[in-house]
């Protein structure tokens, strides 16, 4: 009598996870006043890690109304671009970038570039190409505007962000240093 092996190729848990990912469709929208509350709530993920590292610089997470008022103000500025990512109608990340025009000076040539102020992805949704997809929206703007240069800054403690940015092709070109007086 022949023996048949009925060992499943995948465990039930793996199949369940695969099915969940199939049904979690992502959409990215250009932010308007309708997305302000979502951005304010998502901001808490980035704000928390910054406050934990430098509580004398970064405010603790508090009432979202101050963040909402600030986002409303930056949405009105034409140079700013904000996009929000949703999975199953849940806000999971956002990016805020701005087109910067630096005039020619005695020291530097005119520069036009996109500065990425913030890119935040909800902790539960990281490593799912959300940040990459949000950056792609900014890259599309750059391509449409004829801009070939991006800049951002990141605090030294934020090593996860550094890894992410390097995967997007960013390289260190300028190092800021600080020191407190004696």
C-alpha cells in the first residue's frame, strides 16, 4: 500500500495572513482639509519617538488641535504637498514635502529641490511599502516639475528612518553638529 503525504504546503496561519494582505488595498490621496484629523493622529507616531529622544526640543503628544491648525496652515501654501495613505479606509501614513527655491548667492548657485519635511507610517503598517508608495507620489511631482533633487534631514537617533531613506536611494551629504555652552 502506497503512503501519501498530505502535509500542507503552507500553514493555516500563513494562508490567513496572505488572504488578509490581499484584501488590504491601499489608496493614496492628496491631502485636503478632509484629511487633517488623520494626519494629526498619524503625526503622534513620529512625534513620540522624537519626544522620547529629545524632550527638551520636541513637545509631548497632546491635544491634536494644535497639529490640526498647523496642517491647515501648510495646506494653504502652494509649495507644500501632502499625501495620506489608507488601507481599508484607515489612515496608515502620510508625507509632507515642499518645493524649495533657493536663489543664487555669492556662495551657492540657484537651487530648486523638494524637501521632505515628514514621512510617517503607523507602527502596525511599516515594512509594507507604504512609505515607498508615499515617496513615489512626491517623486511624481518632482518629475512633473522638472526637479531632480530631494533633500531631507533626520535625527541621529532615528536609525530605522536612515535605513528606509537609504533604501530609497538617499545618501548623506551634509552633517549637522551641535554643542551646548560650558
